[in-house]
C-alpha cells in the first residue's frame, strides 16, 4: 500500500511511503536535509514498520516538537489506519 503524506512542522513537505507485508518497501522525502533523509530512507527500507516506529517515533528536531523521522512514523500510522 502506498501513501503520500503531507508533513507538518518540518523542512520536508511530503513523504512518499510504500509498505508491503508490514515492511517498508520504499520511502522518499520531498525537501528537507537531502543527505540525512536519503540515509534514513536507505536504513529503513526493508525494516518492519514496528521497528521503525520503536526507533524513530518521538524524535525532535531542535526546538520543534517533531522531526522528519517522527513524521515518517506518523505516515506509517496513517497508512496502518487506512489499510
């Protein structure tokens, strides 16, 4: 299942996420810190969604109450709700 998630409170504007059989099949961010986000995408590709949530949920960026990794977790949760 695929989703295009509009982020809130981050430099990136959207996340394209595809999950198959409970694992992250593909993910990409629009905008944000290009190198860091490419690294996150590479690291979570193939990972179980529960593992991504346990590692990245709640991470903050500076004084912001969220971050791109946290927004990825929100996208995963949204996808779970829709599926």
